[in-house]
C-alpha cells in the first residue's frame, strides 16, 4: 500500500473542512419544524428494533471499565 504524502494529507483535511462548513451552513438554514420532524422520525424508528436482551450486562461492563480507568488514573 502506498503511503500518503503530507500534501495529500493536508488536501484531504481541507476537503473535509469544506464538507463540515457546508453541513453547518445547511443545518443553519434548516427550519426548526424540519428539525423537529426529523427528530420525531428518529425517535419513532426506535420501536422498529426489538429489545436488546444483553443490554443491562453490557451497560454494567462499560461502567466497570470506566470505574477501573478512574481508579487507575487516581480519580
């Protein structure tokens, strides 16, 4: 696999900055009614998916990991 030159990396980052700016501008132009409709659709879509039987054990596992990290970092 060929490497990426610093110039190519910089050009890549600049293109994504343009994308980020375009998305931000588009979001600013989007009416609040549209945003609320989109949010409602996302919330309604949650019912499409079934329950997660292993959710609680996974949550406890993540909490335990964070507790170990806090303890290791002295927090």
